[in-house]
C-alpha cells in the first residue's frame, strides 16, 4: 500500500503535526489499522479506504495508537485532504470531502493551504479552576476568572482552559496521580485539555495535553472547539471572529492554525485551516 508522511498546520517541512496517511489497496481489518497506527506511533494515522464515492466524499478512518479509532480529528482531516488533492486528484478542484465517523467534512483548497469546516459546537460541563490547576502544576491565579473552563466538542471533545499569561502556558506539567483521580471523578472530561492565552492582535498561544499524557503539536479539532468557545463567551466581543493560534512551540514543533468562526441564532460556522507538506512517501509492506 502507498503511504505518505505529512506535516500538518506547518509553515515548512519538519514543523506542525506529523501524520501517516495509508492509501489502502485492499480491505483492512480493524486490528490491521490499529497495528499500523501503533507501528508508526504518531498521535493519529489516517486510512484512505475508497475512491470517490457517490456522495462526493472519500471514506476515511482515523486511529490513535492507544485510544483506538476516533470519529474526527483535525490534522488527519487536513493532511488526508492534502494527499487526496495533490496525489489522487492531481491538484485539480477546490474542495475535498472526507466521509468520517463524525459525518462528511468538507475541506476547501485555498491559495495558501486548506480549510476544514467542523461541526456545530456542543457545550458541556464547566469545571472549577482549582480542580484543573492542581493537575497541571498551575496556581488558580494562573487561570482567568472572567471566562470558564468548559468541555466543548465540534466532532471531538476538548476541555478549554483560559490562562492569564504565556508564562503560565509554558510551565504546564501533568501530575499523573491527580489526573487519574480527576478522570475517575469526571470520565467525560478526561479528554484533551487545550490551554490558551491571548497574545494580542488576534493571536493566541496554545498547548494541548492529551489524555495519554502526550502533548499534541497541532490540534485542529480542539482549536475548532476553541473557536466555538470564543464565540459562546464573546471572548473578542463579536459573533464573527478570525484569529491565528500558535501551538507546539514549547515542544519544538511550531504549528500555525488559522481559525474563523461565526454564530447567528442556531447557525454556526467553525473553520480551521493551515498548510501541509508531504515529507516522505513509500510502500507499506
């Protein structure tokens, strides 16, 4: 089977979030997909399982090494669309649609990258500052009081945590024992935690720590959740926002995510975009 290694949400090669895209030439069992994912051990691996379907999309499944299959994830969606557009479709067209477990996700091809449209946000539990602070080596004063800590999902959930400063973002450390106790109390909230701080001029800095204690250099799904959160709580005082998120800097994998979101009545628009680079290709034996 052909495979491609793709750097997603990157400004150049060897930045952003790494992705393996496998173009299946035969039926793959769930166990084979899980084994391949564990072999490469990136945060996610995407399996392109079909050609163009009657609904205009390509069938894609996304797997993680430890948590199994996920219904949606941002950088696998972007990176797989990049491979489809440049390899399968020869650079033609302006849109690629992926048929995922979470539904069909359209990805627009732009002059400077790709933009995916995520599902309307769902909002869940609000969590106390002290509960989060003790897990991640923060003091309660490191977390803003004017905005809540909240569970949000636009296809894959994350808990959004607003911090006061870049210094607070930099010092994040996970206390595993306290995290396990927290996960036992709040199993619905032991997913990814996206911490962000406002850097001014529509620029946010963020870090995403996963439930398996691995940091993610670029998290498209969680930044879609962040976009819904920012609108819900009028973070920028507007129902239509555009901002840039820098992620991965504290782990040496700088990533740049372009976020646009709008909300009117029951209508939501959540878009997250960036650039991708194919860094290697070959045959998976």
